[in-house]
């Protein structure tokens, strides 16, 4: 991770260290499992929805649904295996990070 992403995280850490730690951890998890399909900015792709800038609570809710095995929609079969690997803390951190992607250009 480099450039504006790290600068944004550093600003958040300076303003609110606890939130900044969640955002940084979420960024690292996002890079390792989410970026491939949802892209760096969360704008999604041909077959994946845009998630960048979604409220943290929404992201957390959806990830918990996928993790539970609930049939959420056409992406359930792709998302469930990833979500089942996430801890509650991972989910909170991902929500915090994805929310910061608002207004990020692809």
C-alpha cells in the first residue's frame, strides 16, 4: 500500500489513534482478500459490486450474513468462503477501512 491510501490512514491515525488502528488493520486485510475482486478503491468490477464508501455498519452486517451462510444474493457462493475466515475484529476493521474509500477514484 502506498501513496494516498497510506497518507489517508496516517491522517486518521493522527486524529483518532484507535480508529486509525482499525482502519490500518482493515486496509491490510482488504489488500489480502478483498482487493482482487473489489479493486483498490472498492469500485467493484463487471461481476462485483462497488463497496467503497459504504457505511461501516452496512459492510459489517453484510460480512456477518455471508459468514453465517445466509443466502444473500448471487455473490453468496463467492463471498461466503472468504467471510467464514473473518473474525469479528476483522469484520469491524474491514468496515472501518471500506468506509474511508468514499470518493476514491478508480
